[in-house]
């Protein structure tokens, strides 16, 4: 196992972690401010992936496809917020889980009716098809590099927006104590709609970027929702900083699990057993991480509520 | 005679007719050659056991667990493992599955109950998914493809779980006994304490009640009953896959429960019956049968957030809690 291999796995993990962060950022703010658990956030991710895959196929322009995906996702999210989510703010978590499960059912079936059951091929843009050389003898897929770069710049932008702008200050005030913020004259609901739309945009962006790396298929929203929820719980609900750290942590832990798992497992198990249990074990790591963090910090690493 | 007692007499009559119908169902389906419906009712009963145990946990205990299907899987895989090892007595297998599930629930409950609210939801979800992935990695029991029972389980007296009517009556008897036990429990001292803990944990702690212990015991009981339901389910299908433990299954149970009515005695059962009926009905008319279910869930939550049972006039239903 070379150092290059490990570095490559770490970069993969970082890229995945940043995509998780894009998902978790909106989720954690919605949760932090309005105490609303929205399981259908993953459906917006799926929508972004399908929209960009289709637009890319027809226009052959990667940039257009991403813009359309983001705008489309925001439009659907605005509709969803006005029709349903708005009515769930004061409901219990349980009711929120059930209602947004209902949204997942509807969204999955609609996507299946429009795009069919078979996974849609999302192609990498032609200019980014080849590798780029990080070092003379170290090629890395250019597209993954783009994902990494996009993830890092959006994270930096978001960090600046939340921590150093007036809007961000209002958002943080809402997340740490909504009632107090309202009493001070802050229109929390209006801020929240903005946050919800922003979260949707990020989910759409993540979906369209992840499309060419993973399969664009029904159910992709549910499978990213669980890691994203784990990230916001590990990071502490309502905290952007916590979400970023937790997302990178989850991404890197999974990558390391994939890299070192085979070597560690073969010391205990036979090669055949290792092959059987490896995928399951790497999927378990995230949950083990979450359980371990909650054991010592029951409210996550950086909870936003005082 | 006043109208209240007249109505309670009416509900006793309804109960008796329903019971008679359920007991006599195998003869009826035999007569009409409609074996499929016996199968459907048996599956409904099996899932009702799990849903009722979840109702105890969520509706009466206020513990929103999103990993309950995991315990069904533990029960089912216990049966699979013991059958694989050569045991074949249904009674022993069902009993062992219940005990093993109780053990798992004790461990998971001890971990998850250290937290509250959404963190509890996420911890139970995490534990359920861990169980799911254990199931996926068990090659000896078929990994993703699942495990086929080599033969129906032996029930003694020359009967097996392959005898449709005999196994149906066994499930019916078990389900009725479990419902009765749960109803008895929620009106007992323990049940009253449990509901009080849900309403006001701080006060119950101040009054000296062992709040954590009450919660953990409820969690173990609910897990054990879900395990028994899982054991019945593998005997019913002769088959199990790790899919029964996936978090979406747990979420479905929560959805059925909210549909039926959380914290109502028959909430779990009503939810399962309506859900399975809708599923059967919608499947027959369209291949895309998920979205109407989704819309129904959303509608229920917006129109009657306390579930279908809350729509029944209160004089006709037995006392509700919640």
C-alpha cells in the first residue's frame, strides 16, 4: 500500500465529505431554526441529479445543466415549503417524519413515472473526462477534482455568509434561540424561507455534481439522507461549523475504512469472509462513529443551542 | 339503560362478531377457495404485533424509535440460525427468538436511552442499520439474497407452520394474548407511570420514580414482541432477507402507527390493517402505488394528526390515552 494510494483515498473521502456537507448545511439550519426534521431533503438531491443529467444530455453544456438543476430544485422546494413544510413547524418530530416520508413516496414515484425505473446515465463533461496530474506520476480524475474544488469553495462561501454577514448573523440568532430572536424583532419565518431555499439549492448542486460519480436512480435521495442526518447529529444541530467538520470526518472515516479495511480484516478473517463482510463493515463505520460521539457528547460536537 | 352503556354493549357485540369471524376465517376461506385472504389476514396479524409493540414504545412511552424493524430481523434471523443448526421445534424457536430480541433490545436500549428527542431517533436508527448490515454480511444465511427455511417449523401434534389453518390460529391466539397483555399493562401501575414519564419526566424523577428503568423495561418488552413478530414472519414467508431490518421498514411502521392513531389501544392494529388493505388495493390498479400512499400520509398528518382512531366517536371506542 503506497502513500499515494492512501492520499488518493483521502481525497475521495474529502470529496464525498464535502458533498455530504452541502446536503447537511441546509438540513442543519432548517432543523436548528425551525426544529423541523425534513426527510425529503434527499428527494431534492435526487431531483437535482435527474435534472442535470437530462439537461446535460440535451444541451451538452455542463454549466447549463447545473444552473437548471439548482433553479429547478429551488422552485420545487419553494412549492414544497408553501404547501406542506410550513404547516409542520409546530408539529412533533414524529408527525414531521411521517409527512416527509409521504413526500419521499410521492417524489420517488413521480421520478419513476417521468424518467423510468432504470438508472439514468449522467455523463462527465467531455473537457473533464481525463485525469489531471497532481504530481508528475500521480494522475487524479479531473472531474473528482472539480467536485472537490466546488465543494471547498461553496463551503468557504457558506462559512463567510453565515459567520461574517448580517444575514448570517440573523440566521445564527434564529438557530441559537428562535424565541428570543423573534422577540428582538427578527422575522424568523422570512429568514427561514430563505434558508430553506438555500438548502434546496445546495442539495440540487450536490445532486448534480454527484450524478456522474454515483448512479442516478430512484432511492439515491434516501441513501444520502442517512449519512447527512448522521452528519448533523454528530456536528451538533444548527451548527454549520459542526456540519463541516462532521461531514469531512464521516467522508474520511469511510474512505480510510475502504482503504485499510481489507488489511485489518484479513488479519482476523479468511480472505473469503473479508470479501463478504467488507462492504457492510465500511457502511457501519459511520454509525459507529455517530454512536461513539453521542455517547460522550449527547448533543453533538458543536450544538448551536446555548 | 342509559345510552353510554348501550353503546358499550354495542361495541362488545361488534368485538364478538369480529372475533368469531377471525376464528372461523380458515373454514370460510377454505369454502370459498380464497386461501390468499387467509394468508393476508395472517400477515396483518403478524405485523399488528410489531405495530402494537411500537405503539407501546412511541404512543405510551413517548420514545420515538426509528429502528424497530431491526428487532423483527433479530427474531427472524434467530429462527434462521437455529433452523440452520438443525433445530425445528416451532415453540422453542419462537421462544428463543423472543428472548434473543429482548437481549438485543436491552443492549441497544441502554445505549440509546442515554439521549432524548431527535438524538434518540438517530441512535435507534443507527442501531437498526447496524443490524441490517450484519444481516447483509452473513453469507451463511444468504447475505442480500436472504435465507430460505429448509422446511416448515414443527408445532407438535403432527402439525407444522406449513398447515395454513393451524399456524393461523397460533398467530391469532398469540396476537390476541399480546393485545390483551398490552392493554392490561397500560392500565397497570407500570403503565400509568410510563405515561406519566412521557408527560413530565422531571416531575416523575422528582417523585422518586426510576424513570430510566421504566423506559428501558418498556424498550426491552417492545423489542421482544417485535422479535416474536419477526419469528412469525419468517415462518409465514418461509423466507427472510436483510431488507426487513432496513430503516425504511422502521419508518413504515411509524407511518402505519401515525395513520392508525398513536397512543390509542387499537392504533397499531388499525394502522396495519388500513395500510395493508390500501397496498393490496392500489397494487391491483396501478404499478405506481407508492404515491397515493404518500399523499394519504400527508393528508392524515394535516387533517387528523392524531390518526384514524381519533375520528371514531369517543363513545364507541374504549378509553384512549395519549
